C-alpha cells in the first residue's frame, strides 16, 4: 500500500519535473523568438541612429542649406546636396515613366494574351531581370550599353532635336553615352520585373465572373482590361509601382557606373550628373576630412528618409490589398 | 449602320493597338535580358581561365586571378548566413506562430519590409558607423556584419510566409496531443515549411552574393589571402568590390578579370535563384 503511494508520488514528481522543464524550454524558446523579432527593430533603430549621429557635424555646419546648395567642393569643404538629390529624383522619374507602362503591359500580356505554353518561360525570363545583381547592370551599362547608346541613339537624337525649343535643350549637348538619361533607362530595366510581378498578382485576383460578364456584353480585350480589370486592381498597381520606386531611388552600383559622377545640374538629360547613392559609393572611401565624410552620411540619411516614406506608402497600399484579398 | 460600323472599326483598332503594345512590352523586357546576358557571355567567357581560382588579384599591368576575392566573398557570405539565418528564422517564427496579430508583430513586419527594400548602401554606412569607426579599420567582420543585416529581412519574410501556409489543423493536432508550443513549432510547423524556409535562405545567399555597395566601406579590399585566424579582422577582398574597382580602372587586364568575375557572380546568382524556384515548386506539388 505504502509502496504504491511512494511509487505514485515518485512518478508524479517525475511528471511535474518533466512538465516544469518543458515549461522552461517553452519560455526559453519563446524568449528567443521574441528577441529575434526585437533584433529586427534594433537594427532599424541602429540604422537611423547611426546615420543621424554621423550626419551631425555636417548638419551643424550647413543646416538646412545643405539641401538647397548645388556647390560640392571637397577641397574647400563646401558641400551641397542639391545635385545628388536632383540626380536621384530625375533618374527615378525617368525609370518610372518607362517602367510603369511597360511593366503593366508585360503583366497584361502574361495574364491574358500569352499562349499558355510560353507563359512560364517568358514569366521566368522577366523575373531573371530582377535576379541579375545591380553591379552587373553597371558593368554592362558602362562597357556595352553606353557606347552603343551614344552612337545609335544619342547622336541622331541630338542632331534631330537641335534647335527645337524645349526638347532641344532637354536632349542637347555632347553625346557622352553615360549620363542621367542612361542611368534612368538602366534603372527602368531593373525595376520592370517588380512592377510586372505585382501587377500580375493583382490581375489574377480579378474575379472571373466580372471578366466573363464584360466579354459576354461583347467587350474587346482592351475594354475588359481598361474598364474592368485595371480599375479593380488600381491599388495594387500603385503599391507595386511605389515599391519599384523605392528600389530605384536607392539603387547604387548600376547608377554609379553610368551616371558620370558630376555634381552638376544641367538642363540636358544626356549630361552627366550624380545621384545620392552614386556620390556615396564613389567618394566615401576617398573622403579624407571629417566634414566630407559627414556630408556623405547626411546624404545617406536623406536617401533613407526618402525611401522610407515611399516604401511605407507602398506597404500600406499593399497591406490593404492583402486584407481585401483575404476576405 | 454606317455609324455602328465605324464604331466597331474603332473598337477593333483600339484593341489591336492594345494587343500590339502588350506584346511589344514583353519583347522589350526579353530583348534587354538577351542584350545583357549576351554582352556578359561574350566578354566574360573570353576572360575565363583556371587561374581565376588559383591566383591572387594582380597589381595593374600584370596577369592574375580572383582567388582571394572569391575566398573573401565565400567566407563573409558564410558568416552572414550562419549568423543571419537563425535570427531571421526565429523572428519569422515569432511573427507567424507566437503573435500573429499582435501590435509588436505589426511593427516588426512593417520595419522588416522596409529593411528588405532599403538601399543597401545605407546598410554599409550603418556598419561603418557602428563597427569600422570604433575598431579603427576596415575588416572582414564588418563586411560580414553588413551582409548579415541584408540576410535577416529576407529570411524573416520568407519564413513567415511559409509558416503561414502550414494548415492550422496540424498545429491543433499536435497541441491536442499535449505538445507545448515550442514542440509544435520545432517538430511540426518547421518541418512542414522546411522546403520554403530553405528557399528563403537560398534567395538570401543569391541576394548577398551580388551585393557591392555595403562592402565598399566595410570590408574594403585586400590583395592577398592569409589563412591566419585574424584574417577576418583585416580588410578583406570580395568579388563584387574587386569587380567594381577593376572595371572602373584603366587597365585592360584588370577589366578582363572584372568581366570574368561578373560572369561568375551572375551564374552563381541565377543558379541559386533557379534552385530556389525548383525547391518551391517541389513543395507545391
């Protein structure tokens, strides 16, 4: 009798111990997961904090004038960010103007028009464009594309538009091959797959009934797309475009190779310029003085803030879409 | 009748234009891909040679290889994956399993997606400020740290996505047998999502193998290779950084090496992406 109770209590104690250790294991595991999640936040805070810290000397020296000054003279310790900011915005704008319509076109082609057998290979090929590293776009753009572009596009265009009021100065000057326009064009190829991938995803969420009803009324493919599918998908397409814009703004290596690295703002898009990321990549290791380095870090901070805003908008739009899809 | 024929014709015409433009858009993308890969193959293959893997990066004007750069890239990538994967895996697990709808999860998810697309050059500046400045010199560790910061968000995103695909029935069944949550995660959901998580790691490796900007001012570069344990504590060459400095330099020999390196990187990245895709498809079927 007593033996049995002894055994029972020993077994019970053992079970309690197992449960306790399992509980401790559980707490430990949960804490590890939680701290890993917090680690992501710490990295983010670290990025912002270190950039602000590094940018302080430059901010103290130039204040808000940093953003509105074009002059960039490292030898005389005068630094103004207007040139790089202009370059970043203009190259991204060129990239968006080309990539948004083309990306949507590719998505429409792949979802509605492409023969079924070709759909997968062409889809994969377009996605490969996103897989190619930025550096490769840069080296290819510099050695292969820029010389070709200079001889076969820039020269004829400059000659043809010479003397035309606005276009003449926008596409004027000497044909360098490299320059702001070349950088924008290469960026557009790089962000194309992002836009077409998101657009494809949202086009596939259009209920078939809607499309069938429109076709049943005798609509052409164009009318179905324009009046049914695209309005249905507009949030997603805008979100995808913002995501792509975020990428374009921060793209470094491809732009560094082909933009020409000149801290100037010129009316011609064919002229060399610089962008925020290109200026940092190109000059940071050569920056000898504390202030020079700090000015480049402040550029980095500006870039981070701009991309943060764009990417945050993209997140919010796409999140809303995901919620709608879930319902 | 006349009018409606005109209208019909206009609609047909608009549709024809639309279809043509869409096809042209797809061709536009494909032509660029062919143009890039073609250029890369022409210039890269002619520069390929076995000495790439055996000789060190040469000074201007002489022949050499990329051995130290390849070694440095592999070493820093391995450290980045070894450190970044567990952090990403656990953070993704927290988001999907422990606090799917929590406030903290919402913030972490948001911040993670920003980090995922944030300019990598900014990551380089961050590591420069927190590691290179206090240490006083560039180092392989700093390069690896920058790559780790890039790996983490990729792994977090794919881990969470893949865990969300695991049916709740599996979790409920395991819990009903009395398994505490960490057992459910370790023995059931991680196993169910294993292929997807592997895909994420492969994608992260693909992503960092081409990263250049964050390495320029963290690992800098080096012209030799040492097997001493302190090698990671010194400036370290990496394939992308070497390609960048050689390609922008004026020397023919170095430019040829840059092309060979560019081809190596592209092939590596494309093979990894295709492997990731195959793994993903295998899981779906």
